[in-house]
């Protein structure tokens, strides 16, 4: 099932409002919702189910951006996670996709050289409810006042 346009708009807005180092926002997101293009995009990924998603957000960072290029990937990541969280408030699930042939993705979507593909995120209504993945314990992940 497609994500309705008004829901998608609110999800994207959560990305647009994300914090950014010095507020320079050296980020751009390509939304791929054309079915034929999604199929071709899927061939550049190592994750086959992407073609079944109604849309994919391709997060890009201008790592050569003046002053804050070194934070561009962080900025893009925060914005994408904002969108992931916003999506779930509408019942829209997601999956981060890192395993891709970056050069092929860039060529296909006409992403300029100096931009880095940070990751992709699929969005769609979940067809199943998988069990939660095993996570590290609280103690393994957090400590107070020293590492
Ligand atoms: C940066 C990043 C890259 C990922 N890349 C892939 C991927 O290429 N293919 C895939 O199927 N899942 C990918 N995932 C999803 C993870 O496998 C998943 O988040 C993890 O197993 C934990 O499951 P959960 O998100 O349901 O808690 C990625 C997640 C992150 C954060």
C-alpha cells in the first residue's frame, strides 16, 4: 500500500526540521517512488526486498560543504532518523539500507560527485510483525560519569 501524500509530507517535514551543524544543512534526500526506477535501484543494492517498498528515501550529504562538511553525514543521519521516527507515529515502518553500490546509485539518480550517499531508508506499511531484535543490555550500552 502506498504512503498517502499528506502522510509522506509530514514525514519529510520531520527531516526538514532536523538539527544541523551551524544550521548549514548540507543534505539532500531523493525520494524514489517510481516503480520502474525502484526496480533498477534495487539492482544496485544488496537487499532485494527494497523493490517491494512503496518508496525509498536516499540520504545524501555534501561532505565538501564549506565549514561543516565533516558533519554532513551526521546531519543527514539525524534527518533520516527523524523521518523514521515520524513515519512510525503514522504506522509507517522503515528499514535502513547501507549495503549498496554507491557509484551506481549516484549514476542512476544523478547525484553529483562531491555528494556522498549516506544510506537509504525504505518506508511502507509492515506486512508482518517481526519479533524485536536482540539488543545489548542497558549496562553494556550506558554508563554514568566514565566509560
Ligand atoms: C546504518 C544501517 C545500515 C543498515 N543496512 C541494512 C541493509 O543494507 N540491509 C538490511 O536488510 N538491513 C540493514 N539495516 C537494518 C539492520 O539490520 C537492523 O536495524 C538491525 O538488525 C536491528 O533491527 P531493528 O532495527 O529491527 O531493531 C541497517 C541498519 C542501519 C542502522
